[in-house]
C-alpha cells in the first residue's frame, strides 16, 4: 500500500501524457451541451471519484451529475428513463455486475456510454462506447489508493478538454503537488502516532472535497477499522454535530476556496468550544492553527485540484495509523480486491 | 418527540384526504415524461426523503432523480445547466438559504419548480411554481419524526397520481400500517434496554429503504449521540464490512422484496460468523430469527411503503434508547429546529 501511495506522482505524469489523446477524443465526441445530465454508476472508492465528478463537471462544464441507484437496474428490474443522459461507469476492476447492468441499460435505451476503468478488457468496458483507461498500473493492496487518484485525474482531464480543449496549467501541476505532499510523510507519521487509540471519528469536506471526506473515511474504515463517518460541513450542522463531545476526533479537508470560511468556523467551534481532537489538511495557516494537528498543502494548490494531494496525505495518515495499530494494511479483514455486487 | 411519533397515523389519514386534490393537480401539471430528470435539493432529514423519491420515482414513474449539490448554487456560484430538469426542494421549514438558491436558479433557467414543505409561507415555497403542503402540523421536538414520514407520504402520493391517477390501495393502507407498528412500542422499548451501552453502529438498508438507513442513523446521532453510519448492503460489502468485530452493533431495515435475500445473507453472516449484535425490522420470520433482536412489521406491508412503518419503529427505538440513556430527547445538544446553511 505504501509503495502504491508513493507511486502516485509517476502515475500522474504517465497518465497526463499517455491519456491526453484519448481524453481529448472522448471529450470531443461526448459534449456536455448534448446531454441533459450525466448518470454515473460506481461503488466504494470509485463512487467517491463520482462525487468529485458531480462537483467538477457541474461547476466547470455545466453538466448536472446524478449518481445511479444500481439496484433499480438489477434487483428491481425497473430502470428509469435515461432520456438525455450520458451514462458513465467508474470502476477499478470493471467487474461488478450491478455497474455493468447500468451501462447495458444505457445501451439498450440508445444512450452513449463511457467507462473509466483500470481494466480495458473488463465486462464494464465491453458495455461502453468509449473507454478511458486510468493507466494506474496493477494495484495489489486491497485498499485502493493510486487507482482512486488516477480516477480523479481522468475525471479532471475530461473536464479540462471540455472546458478549453487542452490540459490546464493547474492540472499540469498535479504531479508536482502530489510529490510535495508526499514529502511531508514523516510529519504525517508522527501525527498518526497521536491517533493510535482512534476508534471512531467524523471526516469533513465540502464542495470538491465532499469526495475526499468519503474516501478518507472509507480508507480509515478499511485499513484502521475505525468507525469513520464522512459529512459535508453543511450536512454535519443539520444533525450529526450533536455527537461531538470532548476528545471526539474530527478530520477535515480544508483547502483555500469559497467554502474555507465555513470550514474554518466549524473547526474553531469544535476545537475550542467542544474540545474535539481535530486534524486539518490545508494550505491556509488559520486552519492549521485552529486544528490541534495540521498537515500543510503546497500554498498554490488550486481548490479544484486539491482533492488529489489531500487524499494522498490522508492515505499516508491512514497507512501509518494502520501500521501503528499493528494491522495488516495490505489485506484488511473481510475484504477482497474485486467486490461483485448485484 | 414521543407524542409526535404517535401522531403519525392521524397525520397520514389527514394528509391522504386533504392533500389528494393538490397532489392530483400537481401530478397533472408536472408529468415525468416531460422531464429528463428531477433535481432534488434537501438537507438532513429531508435529504433522506429525497433518497426515497430517488428510488420510488425512478422505479414507479421512470423518472431519474439527481440529488443537488447546493454549494454549487451558493458558495461556488457556478450552477450547472438545468436543461430538462424538474427542480424540487424538500424542507420542513423551507428556510435554509442554500435550498432556496437551488429553486431560485431553477426559476432563472425557466425550469418548473416544486416545494414539498410543512411551511407554505416559507422562502422555499415563495420560489416554487407548485407547493405541496405535507400537513404534518407543528413539530416541536428538534429531531424530525412526523414531518419525515409526512414527506415520504407526499412523495408517494405524487408517485401514485403519476402512475394511476389515484391513490393506490397499498398507499391507502399506510395509516393502518403505521398504527400496527406503533402497537409494538413495549417490545421496542424492551429491546432498547439491551442497547443502553450503544456508542456506535452501522445501519443498513437498500433500495426503497436506503432512505431508512440514513434517517434511522441520523435519528440515532441526534437523539442518542451514537455514531451511527448508514450504508446500502452493497456499499457495506465494498469496504466498511471490515469494521465488524464481535459485539459490533448493526441495525437493518429488512422488508420482504427483491433485495430481501441479499439482506438476509448479510444478517446471517454478521450475526453468526462475525458475532455482531444485530437488530432487524422485518415482515419475514427468517430475518427476525437471523438477527439477535427483531421488530415485526405487519406481514402484508408492501416493500415500497415499508420505509414509513419501518422508520416509525426506528423512531420509537431511538426515542426509548435516548430516554434510557438519560438524554434530553426534545432538545439535543448543538442543534436547533431550523438550520440555515449557505
């Protein structure tokens, strides 16, 4: 798992180069203005990449994203009308039958289908008119790391080609942002030691980093067996904030951007008023100070790219915490690399 | 809170009668076939009613539902194209500015807007072309109970009028199903005693009851301060199942239906192989036997209606557990009745 986390800058460099033509061509063939919305089918880690697409494609490309309810297509056999939809499947393995069923129904209704996957010979790819290979290379650890960030990158490359017909300078900086964050590993490993007793926590992120909250929480569940709940800061205020008591652990993806003030206010509230044990990943000094523990991001990280370096830091935190807890970080109990649900 | 839980059968009887004309008229004016999809904006409890609509409107009415990301409309000020969308807001109070912003943008883009709310004079209702009053009456407890089930009923009434131009016999039976479940209160209160030590748990439901998993977990968070996580059974297998260890508490909405076999298999796995402490609400004996604790539903409960009586049972469980824990069930810490997020 640690090797795969550390590989991410080179995976990014490779994908930005080798995937550029494929992403350009797919972006040209499937234009946001030709669709009412995109319907994305995904599970687990890939569903969190879909959450990133929900914000990015909407805000940069004007495309509304709906997350599919696969059981409608399988168990209930009552799929809705997909009139106007671009039907997208995101999956590392491309093997889960419920996701394949969503793309197959898209085809049956005559809608264009796109698979974003690490396995171009998978059943999911076979149902897709277009396939974007995330080119992450083989992933051996059960908990996905480099395949998640490579899915984010693929989603972002499509967005850039839709928006400007080229990769933006901001996205081109992603490999170096990933490298910079990985250099903070010893700080992160030190912080993890202070969470050795972690049994449960909330993980907060909003906007582009709603995805990060879900993926960070999932990694903590898989690798450290902590009961980690993801929330947007807004949803957290609508009820769950009641669970915060002194010593409660709270993780936050807190990059600079339009939502920063809201996140900072929440961090200050739970850290100072409610005495929670807080950890923030941020490129703003105020957040690093408001939280009890802080992991710095490169100052120039654009908010829309920030889910990539933030999850890399969160993966390192999770890996080291699992190791400190004496757990098998490579093969978590009860999980297999490919999960087939129907 | 207990009074409001017990009021639900009469709220249902009233709404089925007094809302019939309004629901019929709205269903006639806004036809699913005229839209590419429905975009629903909601927060907290109301977002869980939106999850119910996501499954019901898709499976019974062919209408794909996307859940809105309100921050795109507020903080980011970059709303996507709503071309083809029916724009819906669900909110008890109708006051949260982020939800109002979604409906306002719908109007700006010339899309039809619908508010489903308990407050017809609210800012949300003011932005809506059509308003469906859920007629739950004033709700005093901070944790929503009757307003949630009344939102489910409103969503179901629209679905019935779309599908058949009338209220189905199945939906007409909802008040008596609610009454029958409330009669099991003493059994539920007894079970709650055995969960007096509950600090954390997973809550499972899938399909129509994906909504129930989220709402039951939210009630447990708000009223008992337990760290309750909602999952679909499929998502649970894609990672989080790793957290289950002996004594782990797991709640399940397990009605008869196409997904029952999958839920039963999971209940048997976690109860017998992993020695979890399980509680199932079900109208199937196998589920009540597989789980350590069972709350029976009326045998004839149709699966698509089951989220209503199941959440009533879950509300009773939550209320009694909060009382047993010595907590203030009427005014949970850190919450207010109306939460305004931007």
